[in-house]
C-alpha cells in the first residue's frame, strides 16, 4: 500500500495570494481538448472539474486557455474572449467554489508552436519572437500553406500584452477565478521570448537576459495593475526540451536565465508587490513524458532566489513512498505539490493521498481523445467501479454550457 500523507504538510492549510487552501496538493493545468464549437466550455468539463473539486479544498488550475481567437489554433482548447466563453468558464468556477475548492486559470498564446495552416484559414499571421521554426516539419507546413513564420513587431508584442490583460480581467472580474496564471513554460509564446534559441531579436525584447524577460515581466505587471499582484502567478519550465526547448544544453545556464526572472519577481515582492506563487516544472519532466532517466539536476536554486509560495510539479507520485514529495513539502512552509496525470484518473486524489489508498493508473490514450467522455469523467473514486466504455455517460455528446 502507498504511504499515507495525512501527517505531512501536504494537509496543512496555507495562504496563497488572497485565498486559504485546506491542503497543498494542486491540480496542475492539464490540457484535455474537450471544448466544442467556438471553444466554449462544456457540461462534461463542468462535471470533470466538479468531481475533482469535491471534498478537496485545495487549488485547481484549469487547463491552459487561449487569450483570444488570434491564438486559438487547436480545436477543443478553451478560449477566454467572447461573452459565451467567459460565461461558460464562470459556471465551472461556480461549481468548483460550491464544492469548497479554489480555482486558477492559466492563460497562454502559442507563438511558433501554433498550427500555421489553421491560422492561414483565419487570415491570422504565424508569428513568434523571431522567425525560427522549432523543427523542419513546422517550416514545411508553414511555407506550404503560404503562412511562413515571421517575427512579431514591437506593436504586435504590445498587442499581445493587451490580450493577456484583457483575458486576465475577464477571468478575475467576470468569471470569478481566484488567481490567473501566466503560462511562461513549455515553449508557449512567453517561453519563446525567454529562450535564446527561439529569441534572436536585436531590439529591447531580445539579446540580453533582461531584454528576453521583458515581455513576461511587462505583461505580468500590466495584469497585476488591473487585478492585483496577489491574484497573478507564473509558470516556468527551465529544463524543458519540449518543442525545441533548450534545457541545460545552451550557452546560458537555466539558473542564470530564469534566475534573473525569479529575482525580478522577488524584488517586486520585497517592494510590496508579491505574486500568488511561482509554478516550477521539475527537470525530469519534458511536457509529453515523465522519466527518471530524464534530467535530474539540482533545482533547489529556485527556492533560494524566490522566497514566496512555490508549486513543484513533475513525476512526484510515481514512488509509492512519495519520498521526494515529502522532502519537498516538509522541507519548508511554502511549497505546494502539483499533480496532473494521476489527477486525470483519480478524481479523489486528495483523499487517496491522505489515507494511503492506491492510485488508479492513468490512460495516456484518453488525454486528448475529446469530445469523448470515456477516460474523462468515467474514473471512479476509491472503492467504486468505473463507468463502462459502452455506457450512456461515456458516449454522451458534450454540450456547450452557454
């Protein structure tokens, strides 16, 4: 049987931003591609998050959400722009709150990770910090459809900041999310600005570490000016190789590159402008895989620079003794633990970890198999049977909430 964690700090209350969490287990943002037409949240999504918010009391970070149509190049991923999209998310937020948990929205844009052919069909340019493709296939598709990658203009960078701000305001003020998380990880647009390989600009948004961090910090400050620093968070992945990420094999070590960003966040905190948290993806996680054979450099430097609340995520539930998880959460009084894959197959993950119940293995084949409900809202809580694949629930067609 797995170790019970009821006596660890994982089940000690903690204040994050303006909210108090009953535990330190976080449902990390997990893309599931379950939206329907117009990127509006569905009744299946409401059920999915309600299941995981019940008897929880912790923080749920819902799946990454695009700031607007200009970024919405993957069908099934939510957007927060139109009234219908905002109201759809609001219904889910209300359900999570009614179940006693807190909720955060992660917002993002894709940059060079987008699908150029989808952008072309909507007359949207394929843009990034620099005109550098992440692989040859992306170049062939982009040039083949007549939408080659080009560098953002400075005005377009400012427009992107405005989109992030608008989405954050709608999330906090209308949809009533507790926190909004800026996605600066896994080679989204913001991460592309931070990385040398993907950002070779020669203006104020490229070159030096300070310049490459400018877009992230300007956007964070602009959002915080509207909703408050305590309602803003940021996620980083210094070691990710996903979609061309540099990891440690770059001339600028991640400690130096991301250390500057964290030091700027800490400087703001000391000046009374402290964000809710920093979410950090552990070195052995590469966005689409988890392995003990992946990178294992020391990541303690993050805590040494950033003194606020930190969420550590990445392969921390595969060891039934939860040794590393316990070392992290009990090592100080400001660390939370993020879980993604095992949360997909264990809606009652909080209860299982608290009591030492075994975890149901996740099924990777169902991660992005929307709009099907099978492997989405059909997982049982401990002691119950799973819903059959040929059941009415599994085969029901999800409907937009608005």
